[in-house]
């Protein structure tokens, strides 16, 4: 009944926004997200040929029929990196390696400003992965209460459909299966995962605070995700990760296994003993640099990270205090700089506003 109510609401939104766009002289639309119900007026506007943008404190994106999701720069990472000066490439990969080492050492919030706990903390006092001759697989579920398709459609409609497929495969294979939520889990997600697997004995639920360092040391062979950060983290540890989406941030590189269909996905998982996957460290470092360090987030604030620190962390930016911070740091020069960047971005018809690209010219 809740779903029917929500479906009715969403249909009303589609009807309202289509009428609104067609009967008013709308020049452009700005939204904060390209998913959730925010995406309804966005996609209606795109369908009506109206200029459409996603804007927040750290990024500005232009959306279109060809590309109505934000944050898809990762599809071009390899090409962009190739055209950087060699000195920038070397320095970027060196810094990326240092950042990864910090993350693996248990440092909290390394290029994850929203994170409050590390997934690479101290080892627990008991063994996590049992000793056996079987192939050992770690399943890393995503949040059940967030958009399941932030980058576009995946091989599976949502997280639960993906897990159902894995359970079915587990019944037809002789693997040791493990599942672990992130230590920063939303309680409801942990509850769903525990409930989902409670009567499936061939899956072992690991503690959420279990360190991936320990899991790797004890012999895990493969990790499964849809599009999660474990994709580059385990690759940096020379372990193969199989993604359940072609719309994942690592798609420009070969350090993960990326099946093109559900049929191929199932076929690979049914014969993991035949999988031989070569991983090149430099590809991981290149990806990390491009994803976390190359682009500036400082289009609205002089320093986005300084603003977050002042606000008391990531979630502080969503409180009314951010307006006080903005006013305290406002100047006519900053105002004109922002308008100038936006003007260049719009006139150039870019997908993503990149301050460094503008300032370098």
C-alpha cells in the first residue's frame, strides 16, 4: 500500500511538471540530485528541450538526453589522464599511492568526507575466513535506503535482486560465501542484510567492523559489488573484483571484471576457478588520482574542504549555518568570479564545470 501511494505521487509529479514545463516559459532547471523524485522534473525538462543542470556546493553538471546522470566523468578518466603533462601524471599517481596507503592504515575519512569509520581498522581477535580448499567470496552490499542507480542502470534492478541472484548461484556452486556491510552502515540496511541471510546457511555474515585487511590476509579470493569503492580498494591489494554494473566508476580501466550482461555475470560466477585476471597497480593509482584528486570542488567556496571543517563535517553543509559562512566569506570579487565561471561553462556547453580548467586558461 505504501508503494502504491508513492507511485501515485510520482505519477502526479510527472503530470504536473509536464504541464508546467509546456505552459510556462521555462528557460532552465536546476536540481540537487539526478535521482530520487528530484529526477522527475529534471527528466521532464530534458524531454521538453529545456536547459537542465545539477548544482550543489562542490559541482555543477549539465544534463541532456545523452547524459542525464551527474558524476559520469569517470568514463573519460583514461583519456583525460593521457593528455595531462607527464610531470602531473607522475605526481598525481604518487599522491594517489600515499592516499591509498593512508586509507589502508585505518585513517578515517580519506577522500570520503562523509565517513566516520574506517573499513580498514584493527584486526579482530578471532578468525573471520575459515580454512578450506574452496574459493572464498566476499559480497559487499550497498545501502538499501539510497538510490540503487546513481550512475545509471545496473545489471540488476536493485540491491535485493542482485543478492537473490547470488543466493541462487551459491546453491549451484561449491564456494565459501561471506557478506559484510560497511562499518558506517545505516542500521536499517544492517537489519535488512541480517534478515535476508539469516536462513541461508552457506553465507557467513561478518561483523560490520571487520577489517578488510584481515579478510584479505585470511585468504579471500574474490569480492563482489555493484559499483562500490571496494572495486579499486581490493584491486590495489591485487584481488579481483566483479562489478554488477557497466555504470561503475572504474569502468574506464581493466583492474576489475565487468560483465556486460546478467548472463555473462552468472557464467563468470559459475566458473570462478577458470578466472585469471591481471591487475596493474598503476591503473589503480591513475584511477584514484582522477576520481579523488584531479578535479577541483572549489567553484562556490574558495576551499570546499575548509568549509566542511568549519561546519563541523560533511553533514554540516546541509544546515542553515552554511548561509552564515557564505555571507561571512562573500565579496564582490568572489561573486564576479563565480558568475564568470558559470558563464564560461554555459557558453562552452561543457558537461561538468571544472574550475581548474578555467583558471589555467
